[in-house]
């Protein structure tokens, strides 16, 4: 197999393992340990917090030490963290394990995107899309598998949790063994230069307004996505839509995203990334705003599909565009910045929208998320025009 195919298989296994550890097992396990709503929320947010703080160092170190080395460190966490859940007896132990487990994805995703940037120039967007589709497949299958295992052991919940985390561990171990097959880097940037030059290269990424504006668009899209996935189920339930219907909303969005992302990545390779990012952000803003206008099954299903497509349009082009704007020796730093900013958007979306919903209702929360997307599209278009 090609290095890219091995990376995609590793990504599928890694994200399947990571996702089955938290969906739907994590809140139920935390509740089983005696945690209340605040404790469950704290535990759920820890892995995302790890992504915020670890993505940038992971990218920088991959520029200096090599992609393969950092991917192996991530795969060690994927393979070891699941087995720690088997020894947990209280909520604070669960919090520590979630913090440790969060390093796996925080290291793996930005370094993988940097490796794809190394491997491909002309078809970069398409290959990033295929890699994302592989990880989305793992993200889609994991909740169904985790739910089925917990359901099979409904009368013995402790055994159910142990089974889920054993399967999680097997997935992480398989990801580790596939990561071993990724070829070593042909060139390690910055290995022999002083550390201060590495930080100078990183600052050059932060000083690039086009890179930061692109990362802001990605964060805004994930801000809206976090709002969507958190509050659409509650909003739909209030409109007397069944749990089955809500599941269709969420599943259809993931399916559309996975199917269209490689195609939209290829489209950005051929027709340019900036217009695609702007149109996708505007489309996503309109879709999220539409949630405030409708309250029946069919319109909400159409909006869910449309929003999934807008996610594919934007995210298939943003990482590739940041790679286009970066020097090859700073690909890791650039992808680390993108990963960190993405996690900030994804984490703050439910928090800010939750406060908005509490005071003004769910429709206003959806409109606020739409406004964030619209502002991000405007800032990005102005930065692109200034660059031209």
C-alpha cells in the first residue's frame, strides 16, 4: 500500500477508537461513577481542551523531529489510553485519563495533515478530503458500535463499559501497528537548526494574516457545528420530533460530509480555494439560520443535509489553502495552529450558544452562530482581497 493509504487506514482506526471511548459511553460512564451534569460536562470538555493546548506544539515538533516520529507518539497514546479506563473507580481518575487520551487526536490530526501536505502538491485538497472521509467513517461507525455493546450488556453496565473500552483498545492497538508501517520522513526540517529558529518559523505562521483568517473561518464553521450538534437534538425534541428522527438529522449530515468532502477537495484543487471557502461559509450561515425558521421534520432534515454539505465545502479547502500559503518547513506549525483554533471554535460554540439559548431561546442561538459564520466569511474575503 502507498503511504497515503496506510495513513487513511490508521486514521480510520484511530478515530474509531477515540470516538467509541466517548460516544455514547463517556457521559454514561461518568454518570455511573456518580458525576452530575457539571462533572459530565467537565470530563467531556477535557479532551477538546487538550487539543487546544497540544496541537501547536505537535505541529512544531513534527517540523523539527519529523512526521513519523510524532505520529508514533500519537499512536502510542491511542493504543495505551483505552486500557486505563478499565481501572477507573472515580470521576477524577476519568478526568485524568480523558486529558491523556486527548493528546492522541491533538497530535495525530495536524501532523497527518502536514504529512499529506508534504506528499501532495497539485492534488492536496482531494487527498485531504479522502483522509477526512476515512476518519469520518470511523466517527460514524463508533457510536453505533458503542451503543450496541452497551445495549447488549444493559443488565450488567460495568461489563458493558469494560467491553466498550476493550474494543476501543483493540482499535487503538491496530492503529499503532498500521502507524508503524508509515515510511520514515525523507527529510526532517529544522533538525539541525537552533530552537529559536523553529520559533521564528512558527511566528511567521502567526504573522500571516491570510493563514489566520482561514483558520478563523474553520473555527467559525466548527463553532456553528458545535451549536448544531449540541442544541438541534434538544430543539427538535421540543418540537415533538422523535429520537429516531433526530438520529436521522445527525447521521445524514455525517454521511453527506463524508461523501462530498473528497469531491469538494478535488474541486478546490482545480478551481481555487478562496471562492469555495467564502461560498461554503455563507451557505453554512444560511443553513444554521434556517434552523430558527422551521420546526418540522422535513425542513430540518434538508437543513441538516445542507449544513453537512457546507462543512464539506469549507473544510475540504481550508487546510489545503493554509498549506498553499505556508513554506514546506512550516507545514506542521501551520496545521497545528489550524488544529488549535478549530478546537477553540468547537469548544466555545456550545458554551456561548448555550448561554444565548438560556436567555433568548434556541432560535436566537442558531441565528448568533449564523452571524459568527457570516462575519468570518467577510473577514476572510477582505483578507484575500488585501492579499491580491
